[in-house]
C-alpha cells in the first residue's frame, strides 16, 4: 500500500493531469468537432475504450510482465532483446536497435513538452475565473517552470514524500467533480457502449480521425507505467491504477461529457467548467501542483534515460550528481536540466497555449506506444516462446489502437508535430553517431595495439625495466589487449610500478550488477593484473570502489599511493572509419565536450596522469 501511494505521485502524474486538456482539444480549437450529442457520446466512448485497451490491458496487464530484472522502459527492453536478436538475423537486429534508439529519442521530446503543456493548461484556469488574469498566464507558467527546474539540484527524495498525498487529493477531486456532473445528466454513462465510437467515425469520416489525435491525450503517460516499474514493482502500480486512478479518470471524463451535453458553451475549458466558482482559484492551485508533480516525474525519467544511454554506449559521459545517499535512481544532470528548461520556456513562448502544444505532444506518445507493441511481440515470441496463435491476435489488437492514434497524429505534423520529430531526429543522430564513432575508435585502437602477452614477454626477455614502489592503474577500453596509455607511458618513461592494474569497465544488459559478481580479477604475472568491472545500465561506475573490491581478491592496493593513467585522444577525421565526414566531425565535437573521465569515474584528481595521443578516425 505504501508503494502504491508513492506510485500515485510518480507514475500517474502525467496521465492523471490529462483531463485538463484532453476533452477540451476535441471540441475547442482548430480541429474541433461540432458540439452535437452524437459527437460528445462518441468522444467519451473513444476515451473509455482507449483507457481500457491501451492502458488497462496492454500496459498494466501485459507489458508490465516484460521486465529486465525488475526494470522497465525502452532501454531496458532494448537490453533485454539485444542478446535474443544479435547474431540470428542482421535485419531484425538492425530494426530492434533502430526502434529502441528512436523510441528513446522521442521520450526526450516528450520530456520537454510534458512540463510545458501540463503547467500551461493548469494556469489557463485563471482565464476561466476572469479575463483580467489572461495576460498573467504565460508569465506565471514561465515562473513555475523556472522554479521547477531550479529545484532539481536538491533531488526529489524530500519533496517526493508529499507527492502521494497531493495526488490522492487530486484524484479524489477529479472523481467528486465528475460524479456531481454525472448526477445532473446520467445519460452520458451510455457512452461505455462501443457503438457510439463506431458511429462517431461513420458520422465524421476523416474529421473523426483528426479528432482521434486529440483523444490520444487521455492516455499520455502510459509509457511511464512501464518505465517506472523498477521503482515500485508491478503489483503496487496495478493496485494504484485499478483502485484509484482509472475510476477517478473515468468519472471525470464522464462528468465533462455530461457538462457539455447540458451546457455546450463550456467547451472552451470543460475541466474548469466542472468547478464551482468559489473553488476555482483553489482548483487552479491544486492543478498547478499536480502538473508540477507530473513534470517532475518526466524530468526524472529523462535523467534516468540519459544515464542508461551513457552506460550502454549511446551517449558521451555527462556529469551525474547523486542527490541521495540511500535511494538508488535519485540523480541530477545539470547540463540536461538546463537544456530542458530552455526548451520548455521556448515552447511556452512560441506556442502560447496548451492547444498549440497538443499536436506536438501526441505524435511522440503514439510512436512510442507502437514501438512498445513491436518490442513486446519480440519478447513474447523470442524470450517467452509463445506460439503465434497467442501472440499475433494480442499484438494485432494493440497495434490497431496504436496505429490508429499514430495515423491521426501524422495529420497534425504541420500544427506542431514537426517539433517532436525534429527533436527526436537530432537526438537520434547524436546517439547513433556516438555509438558508431566509439566502435570505429575501438577498431583503430585495436589496430595499433599490442597483445598483452607479447608486451609482457618483451619486458622479461629484453627490456627488464626499473620497477618503482606503488600501484599504477591504466584504464583500458579493451579487456584483452594492452592499453595505449601503457604503451605510451613505457615508451617514454621506461619505468613501471611494482603493481600494474589494467582496468576495463563494461556495461551489462542488466540494470544492476551486485557487488559479489561485479569484479573479475586475472593475474597476468610479473606484477600485472587485469580487472574487468561490470556495471548495470542504471549504475554509475566508481574506480575507487572497484579497487576496494579488488582487495577481497587478494590485491594489496593502497589507494592513497595509487597513480591513475588516463588517455586523452585528439581525433582527426581523415581516417579509414566508414562514417560520413560530418558525422566524424560531430563525434569529435561530442568527444571534446564529454564530461572528464576523472570526475565521472570518481577518481581522485590529484593522482591522475593524462597521456595525449592523436587518432585518425
């Protein structure tokens, strides 16, 4: 029950604030449908069945079962499927990698739009109270967003404790407001019949498909159910959904429909139309708090996604600050936070209303839902070994909804959907460029490297270098060859420490690797040891921690007298790597601006020696 309460504040903030704008976008704005009873009943029927099939059945009942050691999300799915498809079919492997990276890139666009549209839609309640406050909506939204992003440096552990109770108040208020309106016009409950959804399309044809792009706003945040599974577990998430979130959302949506049947003039903002006049200002305040919570959850999700991208080799090193000594996943990324704040403020100033942002919002959600359905098919067929008669009908049902929503949102690309696609294209290009550049750089290092056994043989048979007291740690990308930094160091200095450690840090396809199985130590003889440290894609490596673990394997390491040798490469773009020249230049730029390895790996800066080299990519 405690986890279910906490899940209300983190998992359901996004989907829980959708009533602020979902119904409004269907009946008010550039693509509004006429306010006829048949259309009101049709839209409500579409909302009911979208919440039922897409969220209740697809995500809560089935997709939550596809976890990677308890973790969810697009990168967790990608890591889960990586081994299953690699080496079996190049085409299938390429499709899975492409879809995974594209889905992750879209989540960045979603993370930028969610705070902007959520807070803006809450502040628009001021114009319902009085037109005199309309000029204050955009400045007030910007002020709330700036405050929200400035608070990120303190972490969410303290303020997270009040998220659950606030969301209980929010969902309870949604339910009560809806019940009051339903009592005045209970005929709206007939919209549970899917006949009204079918009739809606028969009456409106192509216009009905356009409106479907607004209906999809009621299920935004469905991906958060899966992405946040590792924090709470599937049972608390399901308990919160079925017992609190789903009933409250349905009652509020039905209430808005009943209000529109009774008073069509409230179509410009049916959510606030449910609120009695004397409660309007308190409701604006509660809505703003709820949207801040929804935005906080999305921002934290982007931080976690970026950390996973760094560990999986799709993103350069970025400064990661752990804001809690006790809770895993409580991280703060200053650079990402600043970029998101600027982008959110730019969106508010450019689009100026939640209606303007609605088109940009829907397309990211629908593409991600489609990718999740495809990945889930691979999980069922390749990992769970389900037969075709079980997997195909189920995924076909999911894709029927996903592709319908996606098709309707593609019609609105020019209205704002272009923004999300542009953001996703830029981020995806950077992620793929970094992955391919690292792979090309690894091949170049391998071509100029030397097998460790040959290096050691040359030391014993020919050189017999001077050995000085202490331990030297050479960071190495390769877990088999001789580090380039060691070759350069020995070439120029002709001296080695008594104990030499070749340290390689690798990322696994699990979210977390326990300490007991994190480190592999191999003695190479002559005072040389190879350490291979394995970290999960949701963990940040720490070199002093690794060396402390090495003591349990018999290594005598004095951290206060250990010297760390790191390489600093200057990349030249005229090499043989098969990448376009502009991508090589982009990779070189990203490499120059990556967070320094010393700080990222937690190495004491006063004990680091950096050796420079030029590499043709």
